[in-house]
DNA sequence: TAATAGAACGAACGATCGTGCTATTGTCTG
DNA sequence: CAGACAATAGCACGATCGTTCGTTCTATTA
C-alpha cells in the first residue's frame, strides 16, 4: 500500500503529463492510444478484482506490456485508480445518462431507470456495476479516489432527484412524493439487483427489480395509492 | 494472492485443530481465547479494509503478536477469511436474528428490520455492515469464502421471506404480496441505507430508510394500496 | 541526414505478502 | 521436579507489490 515511501519523486514533476500546453498543444498520437487501451482493460479488470486488487503487474501482463512502460502513463497507483474511475464514468454516462437526456420529466426518469437496468444486466462491465463495487470498497479509504466516487454518486442521485422534481412540475408525479427519498429508493433497488445478480449468479434479479421499480414509479405518478 | 503455491503443506494435517476429540474433550484455554481475540480484531479490520485487504502482517501487528504465532491458528489465509466470516455471522445472528425470533409473523418481520437497521446504524462493525461489503467483494472470487457468503445471504433472505410468509398465514399480510419480492426489496433498502451512510458519512440515511421500509410493510399489511 | 523528444523496456529497489520451518516458552500432569 | 505438549516467537523463503532508473527504440522535426 505505502511501499517505498522514502523516495517519492513521482510528484516532483507535478504536471509532466497532464499539462500539454508548452509548445505543441496536442500531439501524442501513440501515447494517448495506448493509454486508452490500458484504461479500457483496467476498468474491466477493476470491476472484477476491485480497484485495489487491480495490480499494475497483472494489468501489464494482461496487456503484454512492461510494468514500467505502463506505469509511466500514470505517476502513481492512485493516479491510475483515478483515471480508471474517470474512464468508468465516461462509459456510464454514455450508456445510461446521455440517452435519457433526450427526454424530460417522467420519461427521463423512466429512461434513466431502464438504462441503468440494462447497463447492469448487460455485460458493460464483466464484474457488474463498477460504481456499486467501488463505492463500497472505498467508503473507508480516504483519498482522491474516494472523494471522486462520492462526487459522482452524489451527482447521479441528483440526476434522479432532478428528473423526479421536473416530473412533479410537469404534473406527472404527485407533489406529496419526496423526490429525494424516491430517488434513493430507486437507487437502492437498482444496486440490490446488481448485488443479487452478481452474488447468486441469478440474472432474473433484474427482471424482479425492474418490476419493483416500475411499480414504485407508478405509485408515485398517481392512480390510487395508500397514503395512510 | 496465490503467493508461494509450490509448498502447500498446511492442509496435510487436515483437522489438527478443529477436531478436539482425542483424549480430553475440551481443554485448550489459552489457544481458544487468543483465537477468539484474533477473530474479534480481524472482523473489525476486515469490515474496514475488506476481507482481502485484511493482511496477516497488519492483523498481527495490531494485536502485537508475531505473524507466525497468529498464522498457526489458521492453516492458510483462506481459512482465516472463512473464520472471520463465521465470526461475523455469529455477531450478526446475536444482534439481529436471535432477538427477533422471540416474536412470530409480522412482529418478527418488523423486529428483523428494526434490528438490522440499528445493527447497521450502531457501531457493531466499524466499517459498516460486514456482509454488504464482503458479498460485493467476493462476488467474483470463486472459493470457499464466496460459497459461504452466498449460503449465509441466502439464509438471511430466506429468514425474511419466511417471516413474511408466516405473517400471511396469520392473516397479517395480504396474500397477493409476493413474499420473495418483498423480502428482496427490504434487503435492498437496508443495504442502500448502509451504502449511503458509509459513503456519504450521513447517519440520517438510516432514518430515511427506516421510514421507507415501514411504509413498505404497512403497504403489504393491507389498508388501501393500489394494485392497478 | 542529424538531432531530438516521447514511448516502451529490463532490471532492480525496498517493502510486504502468505507460508514453512525450528526453537523457545509456558502450563499441566505424573 | 521432570517430562509432555500446546502455544508462541524467530527467522527465512519465494513471490509480488509500487516505484525508480537508465537505456533503447521509434518517429517527428530541423
């Protein structure tokens, strides 16, 4: 974890790779490509073995690349982990968030849920939802990785909540519904589906939960409903 | 992970410590005591760092004990992990399951939920619910540890489902309710509360979810409810 | 064509991992 | 008190961890 602390010279050249603005603004065709290839494999590996279980040696071996060559793309393991989180985020946004933003209000909420479910169900990540695993793995590990994960999860919950709120304004969801709570319940159910499907190797979990979530949304849209 | 596989002689003496029946049926006062002390610390450490992040060296250091002295209590790291899972199970049963079994039917279900919530809320494990973390960590790691976790989680879900079923027979919960699905939803909400409270350092998550679960149960017990 | 910058490599570092021996302690029995 | 035996410590092992260093290869630029 904190191996070889005495000599930590990686951060002495603070922005050797992250600030390309010196002479040529963008010109590293080979480096960028391999970096992306590394991250693609790394995200998949990390979704299975965890972000901490993701090892530079194993990752390099999986890519048939030298450890040092791989390492040079990131200044430290923490940097690599951050980059992996970012790469996973891009995939998540691409598959779940963006398509839903073609709609508004209730339709957007439904699209967010549906997209999440097929994201979890399909083999987007071989180890199931990356963020479910990562957020539970890092909830007790202070650092940049944890901070970023917290940020992203808050944003995701905020997206759900905002969609619910918009649907309320549009009159599609009852005003008594607590948007924050409903968003949270949906998220919990979705993560539960992922959990069950991974742990029990039971793909039917998503079907079950799809029903539960739809029922929960219908309940919020009106019709009868018991409010005790 | 699989360090030093060539020489694996630990399992050659299969039951040197687990079968006490030879001459004296029960006489290892010191050994058992330290073993339990080890496991108590190990469970706490594992709930924070994960079952794989739990390291023999760190555990020994935390107990001010030699690595080899600790190691002798278990034949391998996998054995240690299994023992940790078992120790966590005992705590869980003690705090959550057993007290609820003084009741029957709906009351038992309510007690199971309430006990789980205060188990997650209180500092039973310093890293939050042990099994939420462990089951997500090991969902892709085949082996005895995973098998046992699966077994335990199935049993726990079965307990919830059975309580619901009993409540249905007693006429306390409506017959149309799908016991398996309700059990699953409750479990998902509970794990969601744990997730949120750990990740966002927000203890109010449990209050929110307590309300959601109670609402969900009330909905199942009757009154109005929309079944569209 | 020569100079140069970036990308990848091989080897090695100190630390720590899980594990295996062997010796020493401590405790109970005869 | 001596011996037996369980419990623990000491020490070492091979492997792998994250990291650094100096070198080589490759491609663009002067």
